[in-house]
C-alpha cells in the first residue's frame, strides 16, 4: 500500500525520508481499516457464541456495538486534533483488543460466567475506560514536547508507582508476585503506568546526557569506555530492576524496565558497548537471584525440564507451561474453530496464557497472523521514532514501541518455551484493566508523536492540507 501522493521529501539529516500523504487520505484509510477490524472482531465474537452455545447473545453484541461507537469516536477526534497521525495504529490495536475480548468471553462460556461477573464483560468496560482516557490524552497533550519539562516528575511518579505494591495495607500478592494494589476495593497494577512514566524520564534524561554518554571516556584496547559517573544511571536502574526481582518476585517486570532503559540508551548513543555492559549486569543479577531465590530456581527448572513428572507436578512447577503447549498442539495448523475447542484446560487462559488458548481455537497459522499484527504495530512505533523531528520525540516513540515489543517477546517466548516464563501480560489481549489503560495511553502518545512528525515533514515538503 503506497503512501505517496506527492514527490519525496528532501532528505533530512538523521531521519528517514517519507513520502507524505494528505491528512484527509490518511484518516480515510484509517476509517476503512477500522471498519474492517471492528467487523472481524464482531464476527469472531458471534462465531464464538454460535460455536459454543449454538445461539447468539444479543446483549453482549450490543455492548460490542457501543465499544465500536467509542472507537469510531476516537477516529473522529483524530480527524480534529491529530489529522496527520499514523493511520495503522488504531485499527491494529482495535483488532488485537477485539480478539482479546472474544477469547475472554469464550472462557467465560466454558466457566459458565455471565453478567458483570464475567471477565469478558469487565474487559469490555475497561476497554471503554481505556478508549476514553486515550481520547483525553490526545486532547490534553497537544504538544508532546511539554512532557520534557516534567521528566523528573515522571521519574518520581514512576518510582512511587513501582514501590506502591510494597506499601503496607494496599499491596497485594497474586500468584506469588507482589504487583497489585487494592485501594477502595479496586485492584490495579501501578507498574503498568510506571513503564510509561519511566519511558518519558529516560527519553528526557538521555536527550540531555547523550553527548557525554556517546563521546566522553577513556580509550582502552581500542574501545572508548564510559566514565564512572556516567555509569551511575545504568547502575541505579539496574538496582531498581533487581529490587523488583527480589522484593516483588517478578522476573518479567524487572526485565521490562531494565530492557527499556538499555534499548533507549543504545538508541540515544548508538554504542553497542552499553548493551554489553547492561546485559552483563542483568545476567549477573539474574544468576545471583537464581542461586538465592527459590521461585527463580523453580522458573528455570520448569523451563529446562518441563516434561519431568516431578517438575510437572511440583508446586509452581511446569504444569501451566506444559498445558499451554498441549493447547497449541491440539489446535494444530488450522485450529479447532472459534467456540469448538477446550481452551479452559489451559491454566490462567484469560491472562498469562491467552495466546495458548487462542492457538487451540485459531491454529498456528492464525497465531502467526496475530504476531504479524504485533510486528506491524511495533514497526509503526519505530517508524515514528526514525522520522521524528527532535531527539526527545525519537527516543520516546522508540521507547514506547520497544515496551510493546519486549512484552510480546517475553510473554509468547515464555509460553512457547523459548525463554523462562516471566509473568507479563500480552498487550491488548490479556484480561486486566491496568494493562489495557496503559497500552491505549501508549497508542495515544504514538498517535500524537506521529502527527507531529508527519505534519513537520509535510510542511517541509511544501504540502498544504
């Protein structure tokens, strides 16, 4: 699909050359793709009900229609406040979100849940909240550069959010990980919002410190090594990541925060040395944790020796992982069909193992299509970073895209036994309001960043809407 309607823009130093397209055409393309995504999501929901129940639940389809209207409302807001925004991001996020709701509803049918007790209905409600918050972010954040002024406030907010699950009285431990907070009867994961706050801080900090991180230092063995004081931020983030691993007992979140900083550090400096130093630090920390912490040892043993009966039957062993693999195997290449499988046999199927549940009913071919959607979403985020007009915007968009990419890799890599299971949520698919809200905020920020980048390129090309 070509994005050209005018001659190429003249080369801009440090940026990818774009062929620009008139804003009206971008939004029309988005509308077409959005209608397709909403149609496929509605069809999938109907097929689940027909396959599992032999009838259609019109009340649930009415809720879905309301969500579709809210999604189209987001599209209308983009026509007004972000006319140059990337036209692919919202349809992809909508398709993923719709598939997640479909599978969660399928699991509700298997469990006999209905009404507001059903996780699928709650997921729809949280989707509505997330879409409204995304619209508010688009309207309020008219210029993303304003976020640069609040980078240290974002750092403070990130630290507070990270430590909240450890506060007495409100912190909650679920499935062995202390990641939840209970305030007034409402449970949420503050770490989901913390990753956005930390991405803003990292982008602001690295923009101001990139010169010293990139060029200053002593040369030894033909390599320019950073100064000790320049290693300080890396060590601080490493300590925070290890603290999450030790005190909150969550390897996935620890890897996410540290991986985010390392990726943004590499993008800012273009020095692979930082990846080597950071990767070495994380390996040393993880190895130390594995030798001292029983739950980390259990995760490693469950990964390396999954089919050993002793490991399979042990508490916190490989039972969940193996059941997920059996779900993939049962689905084969083309799947059992929506509403036709037994995805409820997979533990935690509506959260950690939702992709395994989808794999049983959709088959491996359609799971590859699902991964292609994630790949396209992440690539659009990185594209915004490569075409950004300033260092802060480039770093922020690349960091937000990397957050999505790393989460998908860690989750799906874990349930397919490529890496140890770590316990992160699959973006847009897994049940959970905290994750949905955070991911739709990321979508809103990427839309705002892409609008600024495309508008600037269009102006440089002399194009007028």
